[in-house]
């Protein structure tokens, strides 16, 4: 069989196959109406933050974001954890299950375990007091941060 015949046969097969599939591909599908998009939470014009050398907690009306500064060549901030206020049930300074280091934990509605946000050594006492005040103001008193675990030996 010559090369022309092979090419002709491939063309018939390809065109014939697409001719058979064309009605199925061009049929109008029943489409479900699109769900309306949830409105984006408004951006806060004035987020507040508590910043140390390697850690930063940015707080606005929508929630809080814990950011960590990179090491070596990456010196910019990287978001480590972002939580929205409706998801946060509690913020607490406590020790972990298997260690004695006091850390900031968040309890959320969607997770059965506490989320480790940052170690207490990331900020000094004044910065923790500032953070407590900002959280109290932004959540309108719903979340209170107890600083007494910072005094543990």
C-alpha cells in the first residue's frame, strides 16, 4: 500500500470519527445556574501589628495573620497562618503536650487540635500586652488573651 493511500485512510478515519462525534460535542448541555459568589470581606484600611525580629502578628477586623521573616537570602515576610475571627474559638498561651515551652495557640471551629501560632519567646512582655489589647478591641471583647502563663518558670 502506498504512502498516499495510508494518509488518505488516516484522513478518512480522523474525519469520519470527528463527523460522528460532532453532534454529541455540539449538543447543548443543560447548565446549572452559577451560585452567586460570596461577597469578599471588606479590607480593613488600618491593620495593626505586633512585630519582633523574626515574627509578626497582623490583626485586622477580619482576623489575624502570623508571619515569619525568612532566613539567609529570603528576608521577606511569609504568612505562616491566617485565621478569620468567626473561625477562632479561643486564643491561649499554654505549654504543648510534650514540651514545657509556652506558646500561643488558637482553637478553631474547624479543627479538633489547637493550632500552634508562635512561641512566647518571640515577643517581650510589652508586645504581648499590646497584642492582648488589639485582640480584645478587634473581637469586641469576645476573645481574651490571658498573659499569666508568661510568668511560669
